[in-house]
C-alpha cells in the first residue's frame, strides 16, 4: 500500500521550533502548514503558546532518547497557558521514547493523533504523560502498534482538575491512567498527588494490561511516596483489557482484581457506579472516592 504521506512536503521540525520561539508570549498563534516535519530532537513548547497544526501536519520522531517528541526544554519546571490543536505526532520507525510529555498548568491538547510509540531500555513509551493543574485533553486518537507493556496510553501523573474527554486510546500497556510519578530523582514533577480529575466518554483498549489503571507505585528504594489519589473518576468508559486496579505504594500489592467487564459493565443498561468499597480487597492508602462508571 502506498504511503499516504508520500506526497506531503518534507521539512525539519526546527521550523516548528522557530515558530514557537517567535510567537511565545505575543498572543499570536503559531500556524503550521501541511507536511512531514522530521524531529531529530524534542520540539519544546513554552509558556503562553498556541500551536495550531494543519490536519496534514505530521511531527515525526527520528531519535531514540527519553526526551519527548513534543515536550519542553526543562521537564522539571512548569510551563503555563499552552494550547495545541490538530495535527499528528508519529514515529519514523520503532524509536523508543514518549511522543508527548508535559509538566505545567492550563495546558490543552485537542483533535490530535498520537501514533506508534515504543518503550526502550529505561525509556518510557507512554503516548502522553501530563502533570500539573487544570489540564485538558480532548478529541485525541492515541494508538500504537506496540502490543507489549511499557507502551501505555495516556498517563495523568499528578495534579488537580484534569479532564480527558472523548479520546480513543489503544495501547500495549495501561490505556487510561491515574499514576503519579515515583520520587526517584527528587524533581518537582514527581510524587505529585492527583485530585478532582476525570476520564469522560473515552475508549480505552490495552493489548497486554488494563483499560483503566489507578496506581500508587513507588519504584524508589530511598524515598517514601507521599502522593495520593482522591476524588477521581472514569465516566462513560468503553473498551477492553485487564482490570481497573489500585496498587499499594509500599508493597505493590495489586488491589481490585476484577476484570474491566466486571467493573465497567459493557451492556446497554443504565450507568453503574462502583466505588473502592465494593472491591474484593482492602482499600489502599491514599485512594478515596474513585468512581468507575459506564453507560
């Protein structure tokens, strides 16, 4: 089959970086026209930027490091007031590393495709990782050919008032996640609690793990995890995978071993709420008022 992108003009992704640099803080949006923009390193967003990508704009990953294809120059310092609309982030092959990883407040990403992301040796392969307050994801298609663990879908890794709505996610690892980052390096974007956040009307499909995941998992051997997860919900979720589960931060005991079908009925009946008190195991420290609901 002929590559549908073959007729698109080819550019370096430095073109997009230059647009971001020149429009940050001006109030003017950065418009990117159709084409394949080859990224040999991260395209770094800044505060007070609106990036509008044509539907035929492709930012293509062509490097294999832990840096995100679309990220920020200092991933441990917040950026604020960022909007990204449209376009596609994909991969020139099976280069490991995250397509999008952002830490900041009031970040919005909408109507974008994120395709073909892969993990590597000590390199995350999650499609989107986002940490901070008042962040919104909507109308995204996040899909990878990788069918193994390490290639998760969307990971909300800390913050307040997050909303992910009307997104389609098909990943190898957990598709829709509330999972704070462990305190491994002592950075500000680690060990951040998650509160008042929701996945709404999304599809989550996991080839090797869970459609929905709620974990407090401390991978640090030297620092205690103090993050918690409260007042969060999965609402109107459809999909398939393993289970909706919680995990204790100290001993990594898996809590809630119900399958996704048991926790989120896939019938056409009325919506059903299942709280942590209904799970067949004790509630882990730090998790409260989590609701799973599906139509």
